[in-house]
């Protein structure tokens, strides 16, 4: 069995190794940056109360002036060693430090004399000072992929939001990473962003961790016709790589959709959802712990957590486990191993998200999401690799998709 907990400073080394496997702004391959994220996360997990401290302008006044950030780590119960991580940020964007994206629009032109026309896609800078909450930074060590660890790391974020709904915004954002080349470049950045900001893709993405001012100052505010970009740059817009495809599909099953907004660095799609429309968040509640379940009687499946913000060493623990309900659903019983991993006694209050119907959640969401794109994207198709997503037109016609890497 695996256990999820908050990240601690002794995790820095292993998290750094994980960060080097995939290029993530949410988990940069930088030791000091990871250590700082862990410090912020630790402070966020130990805050009491449900309303984040903000000033009259809505700016967060907590640790280091940053919005609460939660870094989850999953560990092998036998070794205690971290094998994966995911993150949750309470709010992206604040007064003077907006969240930045590009909005895609379709423009149609027609000549009566020539009796011909063209459809073009444009991109325009979008700045949000009161932006959404964000989920991201999901990485699992290669040895443990395909064992449900990634699913657990992904779902625990919705579990935590459900337990602390007032801490989070009414919209959720997932920035999906577009493909990068084997040498760490991104074709969209090379042919778009770098025309305005003379930094490499990695340099710009890394600097963005400290400040986004350079983006708002140097990127143009006017609409830019993406037809002007070469086909290889247009081909990656709104697309994700093979490593990110499973995460995208899971989010779309939960109700996330692509609304023609992309990341200004790599052109990856922004998936969004209304927080209260996510079934897992709606179904999350607190229950009493009623003791051990009889051997072999626990049949359901759930994310179960135990919180103690006053205990800085163990403010949050969670497991994915079978369970049995008691007292009409007001309490649950757990297997012995889950009890030991959570360290709970009868009568304790637990966070509870039933997963029994997870496979049936929004089964048509992915297809609906693709169909809703206004012409700036193509429908996702079959296959284990992601060769399908947003493809702005070449001279009014859609360009062929290309292979890519990932951001989760």
C-alpha cells in the first residue's frame, strides 16, 4: 500500500531526481527552488481555519506573500521513500502579479470577387489578477507507473479541495505541457515567445518562478495571427505529449475542458473546470472512524485522510483504501494496514472521498471537450500517444499534428 503525505525537506534530493525526468515549471529541476516550495507547502498545510488571509485588494498575506501551495508526496509504505509528487495552488494571479495565458480566436475572411476565403487563428494575451486555483506538478517514478500511484496523486488534490472548499477559487486550472524537443526546446516558444523575449525556453520558464513581470511587459497585447508561424510551431499548439496524455484523459473524464486558452511559453492547452462541478469534490465529506473492518469485509474504494494542522510533522496523511460504511454513512471502518498508515484511533474525524463510481464519471467529457473547441483544435483520437489536439490553420487549413513530450 502507498501513503500520501505533505512534502518535507528531506524529500528534496528525490524530488530533484524526479524533476529532472520531466520539464515542469511546478517542479523545476532546481534544489533551492524545490526547497522553497516545500517550505511554502509546509506553512500552507499547518494553517488553521478555512479562509486564506488576504488584504483589501485580495492579495495573499500569508507566508512570503504567496498564495497557499500544497505539495503532496506519495511514499512506498514499506520503505517510506517518495516515489511521486503532485501540487495544488490555491490561486494563480494576484494584483500586480497576474496569471498569464493566450486566448485563441478564429477569424474568417471571404472575397466576393475571388469567391474564396480563409480561416485564421489568432492569439491574444490574457492577464488575470484574480485567477483560478491550479492543479499540477504530477510526476511518478518510472518503476511505479501503471500501479495506480498517478491516479492516487491526482485524485488526492480534489479530495483536499473538497475538505477545504473555501480556500480555493470557483475555477480550477490544469496547464498541460506541450511537446518539447529532445534537447529541451519548444518550437512554439522558439517561433513565438522568443521573438519578443530574448531568452531560451528553459531560461524563460525558470525565471517565471520568480516573476512574471517580464511577460506582461514584453509580450504584445494585440492579436497575433498564428498563420505567420511556421507549420512545425503551429502543429504543437494545444497539444500534449505521450507522457501527459493519460493525465489529460483523466481530467477530461472528471469534467475539465479545453476552452482555447494556451500557455504562452510552450503553447500547451489550459484545461478548466468549475470547482463545484467536479464530482469528486462534491462527494468529499468528513466522517467518524469506527474502527477496524472485519477481515475481508472492506469492499469499497476511497481516498481517506487524517489531518492534524497542529502537528507540523504529520499535518496531512492519506491513503487509497477499501472501506465499509457504518451508522448510515456517518462513519467508516478501515483495514488494519490503512489504520496503521494513518495512525488513527476510533472516534477520529477523517476525510473521505468514495471512488466506487470513479470509472463512470463523465465518460463523454473528453469527446465533448474536443468537440467544443471553436476551430482552434482538433478532436483527440485513439492511441497511446498524443498526436491530437489544437492545430491552428495553415493559410486557413489545419496543419498536421506532431509528436511531443509533456507537462502534467
